[in-house]
């Protein structure tokens, strides 16, 4: 088997794995608008919160955080701890790296 055929097979396998994970809910498709906002440097927390259709209050409740604290993190006035970001990632059904970049 040549290198090109091996790469094609690897690509097919990766695509099949992605489709399985997408069907099971382990992966999701992200709209271009969301990707664009993230690439433009908007607050990752705000972009994901809005994408999930949550208010600051609703996310704070889900994550067990005070609403003012969450607002300050989202606007960049305060930095959250790793534990805070873990709570937020869990409440948003994200990985920690999705919030921290």
C-alpha cells in the first residue's frame, strides 16, 4: 500500500469515528458565526453561554457561582480559578480547553 492510500484510509477512519461521536452526542457541529466570534477574540465564556441560550443568571445557577462573579469573569474584570472554569465548562457541556483556549 502506498502512502497516499494509507492516508486516505486514515482519513476515512477518522471521519467514521467523528460521525459516530456526532451521532452519539459526544461531538457537535459549531456554527460558523460562533467560530468567527471566537476567532475574533470575543469572550469565550460569553460566546458559548449565548450559543447555549443561557443568561448570565442561568449559567451562574448551573455552575453554582454568584452571578456578579460570573459577570466579572465574562467581561474580563476578574480572572476565574481553574476550578471555576471547570464548573463553567461542565455547566456548558464543554471541555475545559474550549473555555481557556
